[in-house]
């Protein structure tokens, strides 16, 4: 099972990405085992802990939260067992998380800055209990319930219409004023504590599998192919919004009132807060009374009430900028640290891990926690045999806070080894870094297999059915050592004795499914390909930025081959001028491309260089926009838009935003006191637009 994770306060983004990839892939494997094969390989508690650890990473590092993340899915991706897929009218997004009031105020200060307002602006907020259930989208046409779907991957979900229609709290027909011809209503399906206890008692009496918690029970009950099973489960529902604006509603509070008029159940605890004091009072009251509510909540959701401001703020990555989840306080406990072990990450970072005497925090059994790095062990003077204080931050990630004083004799201080526990290569600590790394690279089995796992992960090549265990087995047998080996596996299997389909646990159909899955991934978008290479500091967001800038694999490859770190290198200057990139990313790209082994990997893999995988340009978004694919630069002070809002608007319409002017720039938008960038645009003959002209250009065409 995946090892524990570092305290998110001390975790670098690079390490977070490595841990995220391992967790996401492991969760996908267990989802397949439980939902598709009906053969779970771990307990519910262990599975829940994996998901919550992943959520914690994404809470601290929102850039990791991709549309393919398991945290974007309730249960699994749309099932292949019988559920049809339904595309949502608009994406069902996740929420950013806050763990303190300071986090909350900082979040809305950021929203104010985005809008060009004073940081002291207080936005009236609708505060709603954050139900720990299953998000669903209900589509009504002409007042009648047409379809219902789970959130799925955020874009498409599973058709659970038949099951939803068995829930008495959900009206089959909406009645009331201002009913649109079609409306998608979002809400949460949940199970009360009492009903959860009764359901598990019934399961136990039948000798059936018990549910780990009410949330899993609600999800499992709704995701039944036989709706008569769902009908026997006492599911409930709270509506919390709509996918698109409603005519005549200027605030979110208006929307909730409209939903109530139509007969949809709302949480009676929802309130409109017009001051910070009201926000604080509601959060504290709910935290104190949560155990008596009769259903699970794990925090409070705050939404900016003004719908016009919501529209201007829009979304960032996979979360809206106008809504935030404020999680409840962490839970703490004491236990014994039995042993300190080491885990090696994909990039060679060696993380010390605390093996604990198991304890239960918030209903989850914790048996491991991170010790972050060597410096943290020394600073806290943590030793084997110590009683330690454990905290799950945000009710999620296990952290070792420190040693609990004791009269018992203590063990010896922990000595960090000088060689890798996996490959015996030398461990080194680079100047200025807290992390200690294994120098073995691909010689180190831990790094090699983790890089392969990253390559096939959901956000990368997304190869269905290729589990971690399969990869490790293929690696151990020498069949798959590099990414290119995956795409020649079927051909080489013909000469294996015995072939894969004859191995224990395999068969002709499972082997065929794997080869088909590999063949279906012989075409991949440039952004996913760049991300799949696992270059340090080049995450999914940065890969998309690179893809948007260079458009094709050939252009990206040529630019990276010409890249060096000399100040006068034109490719370097072009690269670091891209909004969202910097010298650190440039250094990692350069380090990757000067390594001969990596050049060999690309030549063996990419069809454009004689390999087997064809890398395609990413599809352009907003194809009807006149600025799609254009490169724009903003300079000077804008009056009608804040710089952040202008940038978000441009990117939403498919443009590339650069930080400096070059011959590749298409438009320079000038505000007051425009300086060198405007002069450089004039010199290069680039089109210069005023703010008004830019706003006009961005208006919908036709």
C-alpha cells in the first residue's frame, strides 16, 4: 500500500506530485477491484484513508487537483458494468479548502484583489453545512425529472436516474413560478447516522459487506444497477445550487429560495452572513453541534452571494474562485512510534516514515505518518520507542507533531543512512535543500517503477487496467523498463514462454484488455505527454502552459533541444517570458534534455522520431473566439479590469498570456503608464490595443 505523506506545511510541490501520483494510481486500482471486479483487496477503512490523504495533498497544492483526480469523482469513473454516461450541463467543480479563519479571510482577500477591489472588502456570504455525501446533478425538463447523474469525473457522471427516483425527498415534478424549460440542479445524497447503523445491522444479518461510513453507504446504495435495492435504502437529499444562472435571481440566496419554491429540500441551517462576526459565529456553532445533527458534515461552505461577482471571478483549475470549504479542526491523539523506515520517491527524495502503534482518529485507523526529512527528526528529537502526538490536519493527513514527555528511558537518536535502502546508491543532500536524494536514478528500482506508474497515471497516458502490481511484475521480469517497452509488449508477448495470458491471475481476455488499452493510447495530446515524462517541477498545469505555447511536439522538441541556461539564449528568454513559468522550470527542462538516456526514451517512444506513440497538438478551446491561440501581453494599469481578471478572461478564451513582448506576440494591451513593453511592441510592429478595444475584441461574436 502507498506509504504515508509528509506534513503538507513542509512538503515541496515536487514531493507532493510524486505522492499524489502514487495515491491516485493506487486508488484507481482499488476502484477497479471493488466496483468492476467485485473483489476488493483492502478494507474500507484503508481505502478511505487513501482517498483522504489524496484530498489533503490537493487541499494544500490545488495545482494537483486535475479533472482526472479521484477527488473529482465520487466512487469511480462512470462504470463499465451497466451505467450509461451523462454529460453535465456545466462542469461539477470541487472546492478549495481552508483550515483556519485566517485561511478564509486570505481566500476572499485574493478574490477581492482579482476583482481589483480593496482587500478589506467583505463579500456577503451564504454559509452552508458541508454535507459528507454523494454529489448529484438532477436535470428537469418542463418541470419533470429527466435524468440524474453522479459527479463522475466532473465532466460526465453515471446515470443513476432510476435510483434517484426512489428517494422520496426528491420531487419527480417541480411546481412553482419561473420554471425554465431545462434546469440542472445540484445537491448531495446522504444517509443519516441512525439509518447508517440500521443498514449495517441489516448487512451483518445477511452476511453481507459492511459499509465503512455513511458517505460510502450512500454512494454504494445509489450506485446499484437494480433500483429496487436503492429503494430499500433510506437515502436523503439536500439541494445546494444550479449549474447555470436562473432568470430573475441576482444572488445565490435568491437561487436557494427559488429551489425551495419548486419543492426541493434545502438544509435548514443555511444562512446569509453579512459580517465577519456572523461567519465566525456560524462556524463555531456548527462545529460544536455537528455530532448532534444526525448526519455527517466536515465543515462549512462559503459562497459569495452576488451572482454577478461569481461570474466575474469564474474558476481556477477545477475550483470556483467564489466558493470555499472551511474544514473543521484537526483531531489529535497519542501513540507509540515503533520504527522509523525510509521511502524513496519518484525523483529520488528519501522520506523518513513513522511506523506507529495503530490509533483511531476521526473514525480512521492511522498506523503511519511522515517524519518529513532529516532536519525535522533532529529538530523534534524523535526516536524509535517514543510516545508521539499525532494530528490529522483537516481530519485527513497524519502528522507527527512532536514527542510526548515520558519517564521511560529513550532509544538512541536516529541516524540517517548514507546509502539508498533500495539500490545501495549514495545518498546526497543538495545545497539549499532539506531533502536527501538517492543518486541511483533509473538504476534505483523504486524510482524506475514510480516513474512508470506516473507515466501510465490518469493525468498522463491513462492506461486502463494496468495496475501497480502489473507494472511491478513486468519490471521485475525485465519486460517493461522504459515507457516505450509498454507499446511493444504485445508484439514481444508472442515470443514469451509462457505468454502473459498463461500467467497466474491472467487469462486471454485480461491480456487482450491490457493490449487494447495500450493500443488506444498510441495517440496522446502534447500536454499529457509532457506531463507523463515526469520532469521535476513540470506538473500538469505547467505542461498545459508549454503545450499552449509551443502547439506541436516538433516545435516543443526543437525549442527544448536549443535551450541552454546562458543569459543570451533566445529560447531561454522566450521560455521564461511565458506567464506561469520561471527559471526553475527552465532548469529542469534543460537538465532533462541534456541527459542522453532521456533522448533515447523520446526517440524510442515518439512516432515523430521513429517510435510508436503519436503526440498530437492539444485541441484549442473557445474556437469561436478571435483570440484563440493568440499570444497577448498586458502592460500598464487597467481601469475596468484587474490584471488577474484580464489574464483569466484571456486564458478562458483560449489565448496565451506572456510576461514579455517578443516577435511571437500577437497583441499588446496597454493601460495607463505603459512603459517598455509598449515601446517594444511599436518597434516590432505588433498590434497594440487599448483596454476598451481589448474588451470589445473579447465580446462574443455574432
